[in-house]
């Protein structure tokens, strides 16, 4: 449609409104009026895919019935108000692709019903006070995506181990450093998608990675991971995507990798891994969408007759 305009302050007069959905693909401009807090019966607020600017008003704390907050694909700026902690029934918050900055309010981590928090592609710089979060965090979170932020020099938060129900954790391209904590992996048995690619994560891949038996997508490419690939990688029998590319990983590829019969995509380019993937190639013959990329040179090659080979 071609509807243009702003959200008027008079929106606050609709006190019985339960769903407000205005997704005009760029048609709605201006700011979110503070009167939005007068909609005390609102269960869903969807202002996504517009051109909203300014800050998120602290008056959202009055939206006591709110369960779904969708404000992604706008130009909202400033810090996310800590008053979000007052929205006790919040289940989902999608704030991707804005200009939000500062720390993620610690209050987010305490919400008992929050299942999904997605804040990719902002200018966020921190996670909140880690010790306090470790003590008080809820365990309800299932989806957390924070890709494309500015966590310069920070490590993967240790408090993530509190979220034992977490199924998706996406932290790629967020300027993170440090190592992968074995303890954190042990406490995430329900993980299905894990991406920490395009950061500066160093150290080794812990053998505890094998605890994530439900893992389907593992993206570790573009870091500084070293050492060898643990044999426990073979325990991830549901794995479909495996990206270890652009890391100084070395040593022989464990034969256990051939147990991963559900693999569709494997990328081992720009590593020092060597060995054989011939059994995976046998799988490739019956999977038309199967793809393996590997590095090769004169000394350490990966034997893989079905691979797409890339010189280092």
C-alpha cells in the first residue's frame, strides 16, 4: 500500500486495543509517541519495517499485557529502556536492524516468559552486569540472536549457560574475543543452531561440543580457533551444516566425522586440516544438495573426490 505518515499521540485513546500492527514497509515515519504506554491492554505491538526514528519511550513499561514486541527494520536509536523489565509477560522481542546502542538491559535476561530476543544489526556494546545476570537470569530463553553488533573485546557471556532451553544462539560478526567455554556447551543440550563465525574467538574447540546432540547447524568459520577437531564431532549425528573455514585448525580429520550422515554442507577451506572425507562423498552420491568445500596444497591435502577444492 501507499500509506504514509506518523503515529499520532491520539493512539493512546484506544485503551481497549489488544493488537496494533502497522507494517507499511517504510511508510510510517516519525517517532513512537509516549502515549503508546496508555494501551494497557495491548498484547501485540508490531511497528516493524518502517522508518521510525528517535528512541524507544520508557512508557512501554505500562504495557503490562504485552507479549510480542516487533520493532525490527526501523531507524530507532539510543539505548533500549531498562523499563522493559516491567513487561512481565513479554514472550518475544524483535528489534533487529535499528541503530540501538549501549548495553542490552539486564532486565531482559530476568523476564520469566521471554522465549525469543533478536537484536541483530545494531550498535550494541554490552550484555549487562554478568555476575548479577548469572544470579538472577530466567531459564526460559530459546532464541537469542545478536549478530552484527559492536561487542568490541568482550567474550561470549558465561551467563549463557543459565539458558538451558536455548535452541538458537547466533553471535556472528559481533567483534567477540575469548574462547569457547566447555561449561557453557555442557549446559546447552537443546541447541539446534550455533553460530559464532566472523569473530576473533581463539583457543580450541572443546570436546564437550559433542554434548549438543540436537545440533543441526554449526558455524565457527572466520575465527582464530586452533588445535585439532575433537572426535566428539562424530556424536552430532543430526548435524546438517558444518563450517570450520578460515581458522588455523590443524591435524588429521577424525574418522568420526564420517558418522554425520545427515550433513548437507561442509566447509573446511583455509585450514590446515588433512585426512579423508571419502565416506562423506559416498553420501554425496545420493544427496543432490550435498556440498563439501576443502582446502588443498602439496603437503597437507584432504582426500575427497567429491569436494570443491580451493587453494589456500
